[in-house]
C-alpha cells in the first residue's frame, strides 16, 4: 500500500461551501441582481434599484460568482448568458 496517498474521504463527508454553492440554483433575488449586473449597473445602483444595502449586494454577487464558477462581473454575464439565465 502506498503510504504517500491520503485516504479518500467517505462519500457522506460534507462538501466545502464553494462546492455546495456551485450545486445550488440561482435564486430569484440573485437572478434579479445578475440581470442588473448584466445591464452594467454598479453595486450602488443595484442596491438602490433592489432596495437592499450595499453589503447585501456584495453578498449576492459573491454567491452568484460561486454558483457560476467565475471571479469577475464580465465572466458572470458571459456564463449566465451561456446558461440561458439572462438574455
């Protein structure tokens, strides 16, 4: 037996948060935020239009990025369009 290979995790082992979020669908509120992002709105504009705080916009965007597997606003727009989430 190779002692350098770590044992594999059991199948019921909890997934890291990033992997769990990637498997969840975009919520209606996140979709609303994503559509505004795709229109070129900045966080402050989104917060005013969606009637939520600036920090809440940041939280939504972070979760959207994780769910789409991206790290930029431009990539989020592209992936969302490719998946048919926005037009």
